[in-house]
C-alpha cells in the first residue's frame, strides 16, 4: 500500500544518510589503527567494503531473530539495508571496477522490484531473497577487500581472512547458483530474472578468480 511504500522510501533515504555520516567515522578509525590507510588513494573504497562487511554480517545474524516467514515489510527493510551500501558505493567511490558498478546498479533495480512485489506469493521474489541471503553469508570477502589495502605486508590474521574469504565465497556461490538453477521454472518472467542476475554472477566470477589468484 501507499503508506508502506512511503515508509520504505523514507527509511531508504534515512539509511543512506546514516551511511554517509558513517563514512568519516570509519575513515578516522582506520587512520588511527592501520598503517597504510591514510596514504591510500582508495579511502572511500576501503571504507565502503568495511561498512558493507559489517552490514551484511548484521543482516545475516538478524535474519535468524527477526524474519518470520515471508513478511514483506521486514524483508523490504532488510533489502534496503543491503542495497543502501551499494547505492552509497556508487556515489562515494570514483574508481569502482565496471563489473562492480553493473552489480550495484542491478542490485538497485532489484530493490525497486522488492519494494512492490509480494514475497509470500512470488517465486522470483523468494529466489532473489535466497540469492541475496547467500551474499550476506560471504561478508568476510568485503572485509578482506577493504583491509588488504591497509597493510603492505599482510599480517597472519589478514592472510587467514583472505583464505577464509575465497573458500567461503566459492562454496556459497556454488550452493546459491545450484539452488537458483534447480528451482527455476523456465517461464518468461523468471528468465528475465536470470538475465538480470547474470550481471551479479559475472561480478562474482570476476572477484572469485581474483581471490584465487592471490
């Protein structure tokens, strides 16, 4: 209904504003606690990934506590938290890879659909939920992407984070993609969903290949 739509739009604006205020706070924390951050020319890229990692971790944990069935309002609120990081990444980071920009743009388009579609009755919406939930499980990847640029010689804990990230990411993607293919009904609107999700999958493959080359 219109009332729910207005609430979610207001929440989207408020949460993006919150993230905008959070950027300098995380920036200052990284300056104080990591050796190379202050000299980096990718500060906002680092900050974006650190914030996204903690946001995804929070969503992953809260999903066990707050989601009850296919409650549209709760899922849309979670979707806004998820995609707001991508929205801010587009605006705050000048040198994002093209595949990542396409990934973020696709996420925004999916959010627009999620704010109107009924998760209780739409199979596509439920497939999208599981796809994004799998992405949230892989939150260590974003943490590694950010922190790797803050240290010249990776300390042991960062090497361990890298190894955890690549094997977790590969496992999550394999399970997620298999689920998507096995539950696909091969009708027009689901094939359109597949075309859109392929842009995200392509970025996943690019990132996975890069992680396994390290």
